[in-house]
């Protein structure tokens, strides 16, 4: 198993920036191809504040926690999704299936649904004023 370590670094007047590092497994085993066929399975868990990325064989490759600093659950789901997808793509995934609240869908479909929900929330919020 690999672990993603995220640190916050500061760049003067630019402010904080998150930097992620891949921490190798304890035995130092190098995997030249983490995602056979390019497929990843990503699980987003807002209650636990984690995302898990597994390959097609079900091996857990990456696990990371993400602190919830968002006022809405949609913002938090978006942050988990973005970080998980960035990690998977960076390490070789071409396609992803997202598991969220016991539902499974392709990453593109999840992105569309999430964007639609975010748009509806913004519209609703604007109507409150």
C-alpha cells in the first residue's frame, strides 16, 4: 500500500499551497504500473474524511484523509473528488469508477452530477437574497 502525504507550504504573499507526496510502502517495493489497464476504483467517504484508490484487482494503492473546512457538504465532496482524481491520474489511471454513498458511477458522470448539484445550490442560495 502507498500513502499520500499532504503538507501545506507557504509561498510569501501567495499564501498557502497544498503539496502531495507519494510515500512508498515499507518494504520499498516499486510498482512500475500501478493501474493495469488504466482503471482505478475510487471510494469517497465524507463521514470518515478519506478517499481510497484501488486498482482493478482491488489492491489498496492510496489512502488519504482530507480535513473538512467547508461550510457545505457539496464543497467537501468536491474537494475529496478533486484530490482523489488528481492522485489517480498523476500515477497512471486513465479511467475511474467512483463509489460514493453506496452508489457507483463513472468519474465523468459523477463530475456532471456534482456540477449540477453545485449549480442548483448556487441558484438556490441566490434566490434567498
